[in-house]
C-alpha cells in the first residue's frame, strides 16, 4: 500500500524559495525594475516638455504668437501712439498720421513737416498716433510696405520706432524698387539698435511679428475712409495739406485745436 511522504518535493522547495525571495524584495525585483523604468521615462518626458515649453515661450515673446500688437496700441487695427514718454500739456490735440513707407508723398511730407510734428510732440503740444498702411504693396506688386512696417514695430520693441521711421523715409528707395532686408536692418542699426537688441530685432523681423498688425491697420483705416497717404486727422477731422503745408501753418492749426 502506498503511503503519503512528509518529505518536501524538489519542485515545491524551489517554489517556496522564490516566494520567500519575492517577499524579501517587497513584491519582486521585476516590479522594481518596471517602476524604476517608468520613473525614468516620466522624468525624461518632463525635461523634454519643459525645454519645449521654454522654447515656445521664448519664441512667442519674439513672435507674439502671430497676433502681436506693439506696446501702447489699443489692439489690432488701432494706431500706434508715439512719444508716449512725453507728458502732454492739458488739452493737447491728437494728430493721427496715416502713412505708407513706400509712399513718395509721405516722404515729401516727412521731409517738410516731419521735424515740426516731432518737435511739437516732444514738447507735449500734440499727441501723435501713427497708422502704418501697406496698400502700396498691391499697387507696386511687392511686399515692402508690410516688411518696413513690421521692421518699424520690431524697432519699437527696442524703443526706437521714431528713429527707424525717420531712417526709412530719409532713405526711401525709388518708387517700386522696394526695401531690401539688408536696408531695413541697416535702418535698425542706424536707429541705434545694436548688440543683443539687434539680434532680437532680427528675430522679430524674420518671424514677421507685426505683419498681422500692419494688415489690420490697413483694413481698419480703409474702413474709416482713409483712401490715400499721407492723411492727417487732427482730433478726428481731416486736415487739408494744402492749407497746413508749412511748419508755421501746421503749428497754428495744432494750437487752434488745443482745448
């Protein structure tokens, strides 16, 4: 008759050792390896995600996420207030200046009356708001007005809008020739943008940070009845350039509009 033996079988002994080892390791070495691997992967993902987030944030700081509006402007379509570091006198009127960087008549206006506008603005006697248009891109079949406008507002980021604006008009190419990228960068340098600020300007320019803004100003100004450049509006009323075509006459018109 066969009898049950109390001696452990070899297979059972091995299984018992494995189970004992798993208990000693807190649930098994395999689980620890899996957990450690997951932790490493999560850490790598976090680091990579952090780098991408930082790069995106830095890019958006330069590009504005594609919908950038220059500091001081109320939003897309709104004009750009210049000389905001100057405290205007009580009752100083607002002069809205609508220009296109490729416009020969705008250059003539800037050559003759630009210094008067700037002088009065720096004295706080008038608040100047620029509306940079780009309709001549269609007329001349290029994109120079948009490029120059974008470049000017990239210069504004460095506090050099007016200096760039003046350089662009002083060195305006012949009608239809358009601005080159090198020329626009040269205007930025001549405006006093150097070193790391010039690098940031270049990144801003290359990214087209303010292209949407310039397009929006063109659209809004057209809707507001501006059909040509330069157009001047003093406290919302169009000025006849034939009647304010000298520094003295423009100064008098601004004085008369002061409340």
